[in-house]
């Protein structure tokens, strides 16, 4: 019997790309793409179903379509893209709760793949050099995506206990990067002048967008229960990444980092939340041993080569306007005295 896969969050590029990749796999019969709004991108063979995972009606979709595999990519990373922090939390946490409740009621569901994030570990000065999957975060999760990711994974673990017959794969992915990825991280590196916090040099890991899509396909077509860190080999220090871009930095004291982020948000150049500021201050490293030994996956791109592929895609057409907006905003916020480096 041909497999029926439902992918959530297909109105965003990552979800749409994952759905298309699954539809192209010969071992999969039907792929349903679910979201509250139609995707901007072409879905190809994917059949779009307009539905809200926050609504219990999603259970009817799963039952009516005989879905046996659910791929959850519908976690929103930034408040701006969700219509505010309250909406973001509702989509991420309440949406996941309703989706899992629907899966629990559906006896035909045999597999759940969850696109999570290494943000579950937080970022702080007391972090270990490398987080393994068994380690608990050292920092309190009080903001944004980090807090949501912890709650989402908690509900996923509860579901796995209640439905031990379902193969549950939780993929803790490093920040996606690449020519097609539009995220707070890629927008940050796309700024004409890149703000950094004086005295800190964050450790960064990336996962190329193509490797992210392939990892989700790999988890979907194989039975790989468990939680896995996914990132490209190696690390880049924030200063190294900016040097590769060939762009100037704006070094600001830590106590003005939030003000600088607010300026960037108001200029609509990037959407920064407090947990992203913390990450760009301290960075984070995750151990990927289990990715190879148990998950059986080898990314095609290293952290450095993934970043270089993104760098090669950056255009310069909007640089002058962005520089003007950023400079004007910083002067207005009283940050014009910040050091350039």
C-alpha cells in the first residue's frame, strides 16, 4: 500500500521544499501539504489542503486521507512572521498540541517526524563546548523560539510514551543557511554593516538548506526513532563569518544590543528576538556523533561551505538603502558612537 505523508507548514519555504522532496521519492504514494494559507512556492505533485493544525478539524483530515506519516515543519521561528509573539506561541505550542492529539486518535499513523532546532539548548556563558542529545540546557528558556522548542519537544516525548507503536524522530537542526533561506540569521548576515557585541565571538554551526531537506526525507522514508542533533561539520566563529562576507562590523556594548536589534527590526532589515541576540553573543555547539552512527546521515556541506554557498548568493542591489536605514536608526537610538571594527 502506497504511503500517505502529511507535511505541515508548507506556506513557508522550508516546509514547501520538504514536501516537494518527499513527493519526488518513489517510495511515497501521496504527499499532502497543510497550512492555513496557500504557499507562495509551487508545490508540484504535492496536494495542498487548507487546514489549521490549531483546530481539532486536523484530525478529520488525517482520518479522511488515511495519513500514515506526519512531518511537522510548522514551527515558526520569529514573531514578525507570525503576527506577534502571542500568535507565534499559539502556532508553535497550541498547534503542536492539537496535531499530536489528532495523531494519537488516528490508529493509522505510524510515523512522526518533527523538525526541531538546536535552540532547545539555549545559549549562555556556562554552556558546554558541545551539547549532546542527552544534555539539558544550562540557560533558562525565557524567550521566543527557544522556549517554544522546549515545550514542543516535551509534548512530542509525551506523545511517544502514549503511542509507543509510532516511530517518532525529533531532528534538532542547526540554523539553516543557503541561497534560498530567508531567516533572521540570513538577514543578519545580509546587513551592510553587521552589529556584534564587544568582547564576544559566538561559535556558530550551520546546516545547509539542501542537507536539511534531505535529512527530513531520510527520516521519513526510514524508521529512525530518537532525537538527533544535525549540523554541518566544523564551526565558524562569528568574526570569521563576517570576514568571509567582507563587510564592516558595528561593535556595540552588550547593554545596547537590544536597542540595536530594535533599530534593525524597525528598519525591517531583520527580525531579531532576545534569544537570537543571546545566541549571537555566546553561540552554541552541538555534537553530531549520533547523526552519523544512529541516524545514518552525512551532510554534503560543512558549516563553512554552507556559509560560503550563502555568501555567494548575496546581492548588492539593496545595500545603499539598507545602509541608510540602519545608520539613521542607530543615530536616532543614540548608538552612533558605537565602535566600528
